[in-house]
C-alpha cells in the first residue's frame, strides 16, 4: 500500500480516537455530576460548616446562620411553624416516602425523639417530592412516626435556606437548630441512631 493510500486510514483512526476521547470525557463528567448530586456539599455559599470525621458538619456558636421561615401545612393537614419551638433544640429531617434510606433511618429518629422530647428537643420532618400527602401519611403510619412533618412537595422550604446549607438532591438530610433557632449541625446522609445522638448531644449541652 502506498504512503498516499495509508494517509486516509491514519486520518480516520485519529478522528475515531478523538471522538472516543471526547465521548469518554463527557460520560465521566456526567458520572461525576450524578455521584455528587447527593454528596456531602450543599454547593456554594458561606455557611461556616466544618466537616467532622463522622460526616457531620458543625458550625461554631457565634458563626451559625439563622434558619429561615419554616411554616405551612403538615402532611396531616394541620399548620406548623418551626419558630414556635424557639427555646428548644430542633431536629429537622428532610425525607420522602419514595426514599429507601429514609425508611432505614426513620425508626432511629422516632426512638431518639421519644428519648429526648422531655429534655427540650423537638423533631420536625420536611416531606419532599411526594406528589400527594397520602403516601407521606402512609409512610409515617408504617414507620410509627409521631412528630409532625411539613409538606414540601416542590422543595420550596428547602430553597429558603442560605445557599450551601442543603442540597435538594441529598435526601435524607438532617439539621439541628440550637435554642436560638440557628443551624448548629448538618448531615446530608442517612443517620444511624448513634450518629443522630452524637449530632444532637453537643447542641443540647449548650447553655
């Protein structure tokens, strides 16, 4: 085969390699974005959180952001305003009935709530991406959840938080508010009973 006839073959191979390289890079980018969608960062914003080895982020007492207005209809049809719990430590748990990790952690939350509710700790759920309250109510009944949950199907309540506080794709997520209604701790993953207790204990111990 002459040099002239080999040139187009080499050119075609080079083109194919370039296309494959570009496609590979695109796939890698998509995989990275998919993996990070439920990761440990809320994305941007200066929230003063410091990540601990246990995966729980905390903010120093003088550097905490105030929680936004969290009020509205509950999954059971009532009305709830988280601000009414000021003076208590409040545990906010973002969950959905469609979420397998939420089912796994739900018994832990109810158990810790029962243990701590007489010690100045209030639990509140934020139900998200459930298209009707029917599934949410069934979930609470099945899991034995007795504390109230705000109904937030489109994530409007979550978007009220300062940028970087929550990742709408990270469900379940948990925040602990101090007695002044400021965000003291955060987890963007499901919690075991021990980790949940560890998350609450330092805030409850504050004077």
